[in-house]
C-alpha cells in the first residue's frame, strides 16, 4: 500500500492533528522529520503529546527518528484510551483551556462508526 501524508499549508484556524500509532513502513524513501515539526504553521499549542503531530511505536523508513524529531511527541497522551477504537479516533476532540491541552471530550458532530465500517466492509 502506498500512502502520502500531508498537512495544511497554514491558512486555517485549527490545530494539526496527526497520530501514527504502531505502523510499519516499508519500501523506498524515508519519513522526512522536518514535516513533523509542530513549531511550523498551522497552529500548535506547543504540547505535541496531545495536539499536533504524534507518533508512537512505529518502525521502518526512519519512523523511529521521526517520532523524536523536534516538536513531535514520541509518547501520546492517553493513547490507550483515545486511540483504541474507531469511535474514539473519529468522535473525540482535544480540549484546550488557556492555550494548553487539558484532555479529550466528545466531538460536537458524531460519526456513525458502525455504519461507516459496514459500508466499507471493515471488520
């Protein structure tokens, strides 16, 4: 499978949210660590364990060093409870108070993850 990862050019008013957890990358090339730096636009609250580019448990194509790049979290806050199933991944948001991440809460718009899984033949 070929995958391309990108990010907003910095014109939005939202936080980057990317979490790669327990992936194995193969093939040619490498993950460019500069793309993971949360100090570049768009907005970041500066704590990449909750908000920003997060990577944990990945291997191959330089993923091990990408997880420790400046501004990228090599540990993810609440990974066991917030990245454990589709519903949490799609239907939860990071809460921010006074410019700092404070946890997770239900999103205001909820995806029907069971219907999505059935429609796409996912287990």
